[in-house]
C-alpha cells in the first residue's frame, strides 16, 4: 500500500471567476478544425508513419473537409521535411486548405522550417516554447523573463523570415506549451508579448493556441482558464483563440467543448484521438457530438468505416469497438429491454421528424452503418430483438405472444452455446420449433360447406403421414369448424386464443403465414402454418400447435 499513496499528489487549483459566462452558453457552430494527426499524432506512434502512410492520411483529411492540417515538424525530422516538400512540389494542397508546421522558438529551427515551406501559397507557422512552472524551474532553469525572451525572439525571427518569402501568405501561431500548468497571468503576459511583435489585424489575424499539453484538471477549470484569457488578451478581435487538449484524465473532448463555450474559435485534435500518452482530443467525437445536436460539424463523416480503416492503416493502432460513434459495437444492442425500445422507436421514426430513438443518439445510417448491426442476439437478448431480426431478414412479423413463446428457444440455445446467435441460426431455430421434420398429424383433403350460417368441415387427418382418420366439425368459419373437429377427435377441450396472419412479402409464391395460439385443456400452445392459401395456412397452424402439445405429451396421442 505504501507505494499507492495519494498524498503524493496535490489537487488542482480552481480559478476565481465568479461571473463566468461559459456555463450558460450552448454550442451552436463548429470550430475551425485543425488536424494535428500528421504531427502530434505521428510523434506519438511506436512506428512513425511512412511517407506512403502520411500521404494516405493526408488524402483522407482533405476528403473529410479539414481546411487546416498540421503536417509535421520539418526542422526536427527529415521525413517530415521531405513530406512537406512533397506536398508543395507535387501540388497536392488544394487552394482552400492551409498546411501548418510546428517549430520550437529556436533560431536554427525556425530558419529550416521556412526552407521546408518554400513556394507554398499559404501556411501557418506554429512556434512554441514551454511556459509552465515545472518546465521553467526544473527543465530550463529560467525565470519568467527568460522564458518570455525565448518566445519574443522566436516571434521576431518568424516575422522577419516571413518577409523573405513574400510569395507565401503567412499566418503565425504561438503556443505557450503546457499552458494548463502555467500561471494565468504569466500565460497572458507571454502571449501578449508575442502578439505585440506580430501586430495582427482583423484582416491578418494570428493564432494563439492554449494547449492542455497535460490534462491536469476537470474540464470546467480549463474553460475558466480560456474565458479568463479571452477576456484579457490584447487585440482579441485580431486573435484566433485555439484549443489543443490532451486526454490524460479522459476528458479532452469535454475540455474542448467547454473551452469553445468559453470563447475559443478553433480546435486542434486528431482522428480517434491518437496522440501522446492517452492521446489528443478526438475530433471525430467532438464533431459527431455537434452533429447529434443538429449543428453542422463542417466535416463529412458519412463514411466512418473508411476513416477507421485509414486510421488503422496509418497509425497501426486498433479502434476500440466501443469508441464513441465509430466503434463497431456502438450501435448494437444485446440487452432485451434496449432491443424492445429500439424496435418500437425505429418503427415509429418518420423521415421528416427529428431523430428520436431510445439508446441511439444518432441514426447509424448517417455514418454508413446499416440497421443490421443495431440488434444482435445473445443470451441477454429478449423477444423484441429476436422478432426484429426475423422481420428484418425474413419478413416474419411475429405477434407478441409468439415472440414470448419463441424467445425461450433462442435463449436456451444462446446459453448453451455461450455465444452470439446469428440471424440465420435464429431462423433455423424458428423452423425447427414450428415446422419440425417429424410430426404426428397432417391435414389431408378437406371440404367445407356452409349451411344455415354454419360451416361444416369434412377432412382427412393423416396420422404419421400414413394412416388416415376422417374428421367432421362445425362452427362459425373454417377455423372454428376445424378446432371443433380436432376437439372431437382428441376428446380434449381446445379453444382458439390468438390468431394472426400476414402475407409473406419475400415469398415468390405469395404465401401466407398464420400464427395460432390454442388453449388445450388449460395449456397454451403455439403453432405456425404457411401455405399459398390462407385457410390452409390457418389449419396448418392449428395442427402445428396440437402437434407441439402431442410432442411434449400434453395431449393423449391417438
Ligand atoms: O501538446 C502540446 O502542447 C503541443 C504543442 C506543441 C502545441 O503539441
Ligand atoms: Zn499536443
């Protein structure tokens, strides 16, 4: 226990912001997104991406609609340098897309970064240095002024180098790296010092990126930091406030969202949240969160499986099956009560109406998923899910009482197999339960006559397919007459309790299917009959119920 000692850690400090406004805001627009997959994401990989992988990911990011993409750290990595050159020389940057590259605020690195960008139409040059207390005191051994000097000298160099490349439209970005571990007044001072060097205007804005390099607090504290900063930064109208959150506490998306509510304009992140340690903010989740609230995320995520494949190929990392929105299981319900609710809601969901389906925050079809994966059957599943699968895949519309009857067969099977039950297996079980290969009685020829408002039935009952037994019965309708005939034949009380039928739309011969429930001497039995003739289907269903009772010795077999 001595090693696992929470007293080793200090709680984060809250921000005194009594008149904070962000909690009352609602996100009603998407931020400007910047993908940092090819830089921050790449830096965090066990095996950094090859040029081919970078190229595939670049194409995917452009296809998704990203307008700003950080493509590397060219002064720190030769492959990154070469990739930037390749994009520029091969003319692969669409006119409406701006590439961004990162550099530390160090003279030799800044010069090399400009070299990498030579000839580009427009670029964001992103310069950073670490500002947190721990970095100042323990890594750089510099006081506040020393750290500000690094940032300002970097900003001056960036500004002056840019003048040497007038063919490029430059946008400057500054990150006080480890912002969340930096005293707010100092973060403000250093950013204002950089802003003063760059002298941004409304037409030529600069970007101030406020990274949660390490996520250190609950997201509300990050939002307080952002609102505090936005309210005080110089030339706010000429500065784009950007967020860059990491996921150390698992709240990077929440921090990004609250940070936007607190006044930020732009968000940096990665697809599926790949990035250092527990990752960068996952843009897919934040974008889909907006989408599910009726806000256009300005990213086309309709081909989610393609995005997942690309991420897997390029990062060599799996995507968790329960990853928000994207995981292969996130639109699947195994639990019976969830399946029932989903089935009911889906059948009532009208196209023009807002989406309102229990347990499904969005329509899976929107991201290229099919309804097939919504309901899957295992031993936790109930009647609703089983009925849904039979209707969806085989056009069988089971009435509720038959769903109850059949679900026990599926549950018993799933429990025995200890696994998921596929749709074709459910159908096989249905066939075995209601159309067994061997049965006691079948219906031979029959005639019906109507006399004085009563139907009179004469039929031949086949016993075990061979012996024949004549039947007679009467009643109001053929079904009642047949029940009467069987009652006389068996000498037991038979009452028709439930009846339901429908045409089998998927059957080429326009077959009908009939579901029957009988009460045979106090015991309920279900049967199913199918035929091209609806009367025959009903009589088969009645015999099916009686055969099932005979099979389990619930009636005396004649
Ligand atoms: O996490 C971080 O602080 C970064 C900066 C370089 C922006 O990636
Ligand atoms: Zn980062």
